[in-house]
C-alpha cells in the first residue's frame, strides 16, 4: 500500500483518530504510553497484513530473533560475537533469498551453460529496510553503544513502525527509543507541521517525479528514436525524477511520523548542490549512506588500515550498495562507478589541499558533480547494458525525434529554487546552509492561504497514473 493511495490515507486517518481518542480518554493513566505503543505496533502489523498476511511471518521472526539475541549480547556472553554473526547471517540469508535467488540462479546458469531455476518470489513488504534496522541495532548493542532494550514492544515497534517500514528512513535506535519513552501523544502543532511536510512530499512525487517519468520512460524505452538533445534532456530529467521521487517519499514518511509525534531527521540535503562525490553521498539518502558507512565501510576496516585498503573498502561498500539496490549487473556497475568516483576524489584531495573558495569554482564543481551523478544514473535506470549504451550513443545522434519536455524545466526551476532559498537563509542567518523545512503558520490567514494554494496546485497537477515509488522496488 503506497503513501499516495487513498487506502493509506483512510488507514492513517483511523490510526490518528484512535490516538486522539486515547489521548482524551486515558492520557492521565499510567499505562497511556504503553497503550499507544501497542496501538502503533498493531497498526504496523495490520498494514503489513493488508498487503499480504504472510509478510507478517518474516517481520515477526526477525523481531523475535533480534530481541533475544540482543539481550544475550548485552549479558557479555562469551558467545556474543558468534550469536551476533549468526543472527545477522540469518537475516541476510532471508533478504538474499527473496531479493537475489533468481538473479544468482540465472547468472550461474548462464556461466555454466545450463537452464537456471527461477522461483515466483515476492519480497516481504519493507524487508530491506527492516533488515537494515535490525542489523544496525544488533551491531550497536555489540559495540556497546547502548544496552539492549528489554521492552519487547519497543523493539518490535522500532523494526516494524509503518511510516518508515517500506523504504525508510532508517532511524537510529537510540533516537526512536528516546521518543517512545517520552509521554507520547498527538497534537495540533505536530499536525500543522506534519501535514505541510506530507504535502511537500506529495508535490515532489506526484507533480514533479511522476510527470517526469512519462518523458523518461519514453526515451529510455526506445533511445534510438530520439535525437541527442532529447537524450540529454531525458538523462537530466531522470536525475531529477529519482531525486524528487526518493526525497518526496522521505518527506511523506517524515511528515506522517511527525503527525504521530515522532521527529525524524531530513533524509535528503540538497544533494545536487554538492561540490564533489564525497559530499554528494553525505547529502543523498542520508540515513542509508550513514548506515553503509557505519555498518559496512567501518566493519570492513574503514580508513584505519592505510590508503590502499581505504580505497578497496570504499569500492566494496559502493559495489555492495549497488547490488542492494537491485538484482542486476547494471546496479553493480552503478555502484562501482560511484566507488571509483569517491576514490578519485580522495586521491585528488590528497594532492590538492586547497578548498574551493571562489563562487565560479564552486559553480563549476557543482555542475561537474551533477554531470557525474547524471551519467551514473543512466546505469541505475537502464534495463540492460545495451539500453545504457544506446542512451550514451544517442548523445551523438543528430537525427531523430526532438521532444522538449516542459516538465523537465519546471523540475529544474524547482530544484534550483530549493538551493537558492537555502543559500539565502544561510546568508540571512550567517550560518551553514539551511536545509530545514519551510513551515508556515497555519493559524494566520496568510500562511493558511499559501498552504491551501500549494495543496491545490499539488492536486491539480498531480500525475494520475502509475504512482509507485522507485524505492519501493528495493
């Protein structure tokens, strides 16, 4: 069930209304916080069951295993490391089976020249993200960042919380548990803030990303039919589509969470304003990038074992990150190219210690970084290497259909406006670039009017068609 489906809005409204009833009826009772936790946990499993009740089996199995293993790890058992490794292995085997069985079966079959076995597998809802949450929690407990949470409901809700279950963001356990321990309840202030973040996310997704998808799908589908100008515009459009789709989803998830009283960090920080690949991956899908850094890159050794090992660890992290995104060699190449980009930037930085200071130099660096990202996104979007090759070859085609798609320029203007507004706020505050959401005061007529107009534009120009989130596939 997608955030953009009316069924989800009905489901969320029921949960929200129930929380208000709880607030008015039992907020003075000692069991109020526990009752709200149970309500949210039941809601999370109910949403999973609505999609497919069998998905609840996988979700609950991971939760039970993680809960008891984390308690054992906290006891400082001599088998702590072995228990953690076994638990993570079980989680990864389950994840690998559902996501990669057919991919590896086909690859091995092609390699040895025999027919490969395929299974009609449907990955459980949110399996990638709740697996990552579970693994991160176990590793943190093993590293003694904190003790295991002894409240089973807390752990179960952390892994299954429905606003972040499908595609994140991946919230740090300590941040989530800390908010659960407070006297948690809904409020009109959280509704005022959250609904604005949700509408912003819907605008990014349904107005910008989905309208761009029409053009992108046409060109990537038959690149040989279009001329070089159209091919280039389609590549740029996909860079914008994937940004608005991913960040739009995150905004909606963060907004719905805020309405329920949870504060989650912003997941995208103007990535196309980055000056280099390293900065880009600190700004793009921040919760996932931080997860890969903390639990994969650092576990591989990070930068603690010399430069060569650091470069190898960077490349391995991005290769595995690419494979995680999809069971296709194009995703592995996408990850590999980004890994090489990070390595080249580190090498460049080791020889050139000067920081980019002048405005012209920063603009050139920003444009170069965007072009690099756009090139790599072609492999991310292409159905095959042949499809990617056709796109790149198409940049030299003088003949073919020329289609100047208006929504591409609307998206470019909106992306630039985000950056300019953030820079203006930085100049005004004399602080680092501001990336906070712009929240209007809906108690004032001006704020309410502006929000109503923006919501109306979102409804009026939303693309009504295939509204599946790109990240829903991962």
